[in-house]
């Protein structure tokens, strides 16, 4: 039930009077923050993005006065429901995200709680240092979040857990008291502040020494519960160690001092193949004798998913077997490391092996493991797979037997699974196809968790090995710990937080494991859907619940590469991330903040989605927000009056055909100042945008009057943008294809992919347009003639969206026949590109090109031609109609500033700006006065130079 409005209003008013300025209470943001990377939904009353520690203190005071719970959050990648709560959610990632100091002499760094792990690594790298723990979410997880959950990562064997790498923290208690922990010159724990809390804790431990010494720290990955062992007298009463892993239930950490390490000079990856996962686990004790820095496990279940999602070439050759251990051997002496790796292979009992010394070759192998949490979002059964029993750990010596028993337990409960994880630490990640959306699903979920907890306890393990207990496991702690240990937990919690306001429902007095499950509350979609959602069996519910919340959409693509998610990087607002939008759409299906397609929160969240499709390829779970946005717009405006831009920009091909009859007149009219302003207003276009000029002659008219070259037939898909605005590109394509031995054909009548109708949600019209286009292309497809696309967005529609809109053999044939120029030339026998030696190319791959077709054939072609290529990531920011619509200009420019505009400003005379997309060229011309070239234009110019 939503909180009473006047209660929230009072909360916000008091926060404002206390000087807290960045407070979000709108439905879109509350829905976006209602879940983390778990399967739970708990909607906050308000989200505070503190700008300083004083903001945190003021928020704590207001909440303490009103009795409002507080949950601290970093990137929200917690998989157990650790980072959601019913009161105020403190998001540290927006403002308190700085590396404050790096001290090479002491090998430490001081950071704010919202500092992204990758940002810390970038700051430490110039000093030859790094932060040791490296979770798979390192591109977006925050140091504060890692401290909350005691995160580990792949290289714990080499560097330890977060708790082993934190020197001290600055934190605030619920009473607003500042405490500071650290180490003195003799490396003994220190504490300033919170004296009453410290005295209470010391009394508790003295009264429970036997429990504290026997039930905790039994093996390194015992993360569940409070880390009581750090309070023992022999540990020097180390409050830092207690706070790390306490999941924000004891105090709110605002800053931390962390240890840094020196990376070894060489890292060798040893890949070992085994017949099954249990056998791979059996080898772990032997492997650990070789002191690896990492020992990770995957099996064929994940590898098969990667291949099915990303193509057969997405997985590099692996050794024989069905399960693999990725073992890292590191050292400063390459010869010694190589010799150790060879001895490991000889002793490991693998059926096949591979040693990789080149980090470039090792990277795609590690990437399979890194994306595991997202890729495992679909179980081998094809059904959605969920977190919930995500990172249990057992002593490494017993991991093989545990894996076999775990598989048997899954089979007993009728579940399929894809295990992977840190086998060298005994820690296993898994997603399971719990039937949460079926009647009785939550009960079956509970039954499995109880049995799984008992299995782990029988092996002397921990319910959590690195992600914390959260809402998914806290209730089960009674199966792992004695009543005396649980009472000790309650005493520790009471010493810090007697009113239970800090992250309630977690660890102490926990919420039931089967309460507030987001998927279980999903309502069926009653509207007839326009898109097919083939990967989700036609189920929009499944489609939007693909988002598991791993948050890769929050990563900085200027560092990571790729496209997703340009608007989030521009605004840094959670509702503008792919995950945030998915959460709002889930709220439309699960909750009450956005009850239908037309809900303001839904349109607020989708407004700044560029429909770039970057998430379709870059999101490990396969979210396609461009498709979801098109469906929402379709359902919202079907048979209703639409925004002006839907009629102007959405119907642009239709207006272009009319203008092409008198192009000079059209250009004069749109250039006239008075008419231009009026036209832009009526079109819903920002007045700062230029109106592209219509070509004096369309390509189709030119082509009708040219002699046709002999050769193998190809059908050139003449899209509306190329035909009416950039016919020189199509002319260059004819020249290049003729030189490669092809005879170009075009359809007798114009064809259109319907993209502008799709992006504005006019899907009924898009189906009709595409139906006509398929009719005009099906003969070519039936004859085996390649259909060559020039405009990447249109080519992407024929390859992808077409199949979501039309279910016919002809549509599938046209889709299979459609290729890019680079794809066609790559498979042309005896063809080689003209020389581009000495040419520097600044390439902006179109987002749809990246997401649907992939730009690798283009990159290979340019490399073969001898060009030097600077490949830009991210989006140009125009993205079809997005960047020209009123209200989007500033964000469009901010997106362009991420990579495109800085690259163009740094370009030298003679550099070639390569942009196949009409939008990309328009943005560069509009904002930087740089003319872009299409690949075929660059090739045609090189051909002419060779002939001359």
C-alpha cells in the first residue's frame, strides 16, 4: 500500500527546512528505486540524493524524529534486496561519488561512499595501484555498496574480501553521532566517537565469547550475519570489520579509507575442461595449492546461452569438456608464472586445457564470467530465472560434493539452474526458474530456500558468500546460527539502532523471504500487443521483467565502450537508466504508482529514452527499451490525438515524398525565418535545430537515367533519408558495388522500413508500411539476391523489428536477405578494399548498427584497407526524432558531449569523420559544423584515387 500522502508531504517539508535540497518523490523515481537487483519490490516514500555529509546528518535527524526508516544505497546492484526500503532511500551515487585522495606512499585511498569501483581504479592506476576486490559489477558498483555487503569478486584468493581491504570508515549513527574508525601506526584498530555504542558492544562480546569464537569466521566466505569475530579482544575490537557487511543496518557510512595493492606484472589465464561441474569442483583443493589469484567456474549451460544470445563466434574456443575452471596465475616473473601454470595443468586432472598469456585474448573469456548474472536471467528451461538463492558458499574442500547435491536438490524441486562463480572460494552463484508468477509460486520459492539453506549448513557453509543476506536470506539465519548467536545479533543492532530505523527487515527482525516479491504481484497484460516479443513467447510481462537489475546500463560507456545508456550518463537520474525504465514498466504491471499505459510516471521514465537500441545488445539480460517504448506509445495513443511531433517527424518519409516534387521551393520555404519558426513550432521541433535540405534530385530519379553495370544482382534498399536528403550516398554505393562485381537493382516502387512510425509508436501504420515493403522485396529474397541497406536504422528494422511486427515467411526471408555493405563485401570472393593507408577515420557507428547488425565487419574492412580507426562508443545524441523534439535539445547535446563532440574538436585536418547514420551526420553538422561521410563514399573516393 502506498504511504499516506500527507505523511510524505510532512517528510519532504521537514527535509527542505533542514536544508536537504535533492529530494525525489515523484512516482517515476519512487518506482525506479522500488527494487534493486533482487526480485523484491519495496517502494520508498522519498529518495534523498545527499550532496554532503551534512545532508546525511540532517536526513537522519528528520527521519529519527518522524520514525521513518532509512536505507542507504549505492548503485543498487544488491541481489538480495539489501538496498530497498519503505522510508527514505539515501542514494550516494549521484553526488557523493568522489575519490578524495590517493596516497601512493601508504598505498591507501580515501573515497566517498558513492564512488564507483571503476572510478577508484582509474584514480589509482597512474600510481601503479588498484583496489583489490573486483566484483563483476565493477563498472558501476560503489565502494559504499561493497562495504555494505562485504563484496568480494573474482580475485578474492589474491586480494581478500572488502573487509580485508578497508582501513577505516567515517559513518553516522541513527542519533547523528559521527564515528570514525581506522588503524594506528602499529596497525591496531582505532575508534573516534560513538563511545556509548562501543561500550555496549564490548559488554555484549564479553558475555558471549564462546559463541563469538566458535560460530564465526569458520572459513573465508562466511559472510552471513554480523561479522562478530572482529569484536573479539584478540582482534583488538575492530569496529571497521563489524561495519563492513552489516548492510547499512548499524550506521550510515559516508567515507572510507581503503588499501590499494600493486598489480603483478603478468597474469596468465589457465582454462581447464572437465566433464561436469561437480568434477570441476573436485579439482579445486589441488588447484589452490598453486596459489592462484582467481579460480572461477562456468559450465556449458552459460556458454550455450552466450552463443544463443550473441552468435556462435561470441565464445572463443574452449578446451574440451562441459564445465570449465578459469584459473589465474599471476606474478612479476613471467617464466616462473608460466612454469607454475604448466605444473597446475599437469596436476589438475582436466580432460583438456588452455594457457592464455595475452590479456587481449583472455578478455573475452573473462567477459563470459563477468556477464554471468545477466546472462543467467534465462534458465536452461527458457523460463525467466531469478535471484534469491544467489551466492551460498561452502568450504572449498567440499565444493564438488555440494554442487552435485545442489543439482539433485534443484531436480527434486523441479527447477533448472545455471551455476557459476568463485569455486576457488567455495562460492556459487545461481539463478533459478522459480514459478513466481504462478499460483503458489512464492510458497514453492520458500520451500526451496529452506531446503537449500539446510543443505549449505550440512556442508558447514554460509547462506551468503559475498552479497549479504538482505530480504532473501535474513529469515533463514536461524537455520545457520544458534539462538545465542541470533540474540547476539539483536544486541548489536540495538546498541546502534534501538528503534530499528536503519534498513529494517534485514538481518535482525527480518521480513519473510517470500514477502514483497515483485514478479509474484504481476498483473496480466489485457491489451492486445502490437509487437510479438518472440524471445519472451509473446509475454510483455516476461519482457519487462527480463531486467534483473544488475545495472550495466549505469556504467560509463566512455570507459566501458558500447552504447547503453546515453540518457542516464547525461542526467545521472535512475529513472533515465534502462533499469529504471524497466522498473517503472514493472510497476505498471506489479504496483500502483503507474497503473496503466498512459500513467504519467511511465511517460516520464520513457521521455528521455533515445530508442537507440543500445540495451538490446549491451544489456546482458536482453532488455530492448526501444521496443517497449514503441509499444507504450502505441497503446497510449492508439485512436487518440497524438503529440505534434508524431505527425511531423513520425510521418517524415511521407512529407519527404511530397517535398521531392518541388524540392527547391520546399527548401526556400523552410529557410524563410518567419515560416521556419512557425513550421518548427507546429512540428514540435526545437527552434535551435536546423532543417535538412531536400536534394534537388532524388536517387531514384537519377538511377532511372543511368546505365546499369553487369554483374551479380543485388537489391539496393533505397530508404527515405538517403533518397531525399543524401542521394550521393546511394550513388557511391552503386559505384562501389559495381567495382566489386555487382549489378545494382532497385524496386520499381518506393520502399520504407517504417522506422519513424515505429519510434513514435504508430505500430499499426508501421505494419502496413512494412507489409508493402515486404511485398516489393520478397521476389529478390526468393531469388537469393542480397538486399543491401545503407541507412543503419532502416537496415536494423529489416533485420530485427520487421520480425516483431510481421509474422510471415516472406518477412523472415527478407530479414535473412538483408545485409550491410560491409557484410556483403566481406563475403565477396576475390574482393579487396581500395587503399586507405595514411587515412585516419573517426568512426561513429550508428547505435542500431552496433545493436542489431554489429559493426565488426566495417572495422575489419577499414583495417584491411589500411586506415587508422578511432572508433567512438556511445550515441551521437540525435537518435532519429529524439534530439530534434522540443524538450530534448539539452540532453541531446549532453549525450553528444560524451564522445562525439570531444572527438570532433580534437580531429586534425584531413581526418575523415565516418558516420553511416543520417542522424549522426546531422548531429555533427548541427553542433560541430563537421560533414560526415558514409562508408561507401569513403570507398568510392579511394577507388577514384586509385584509378587516377
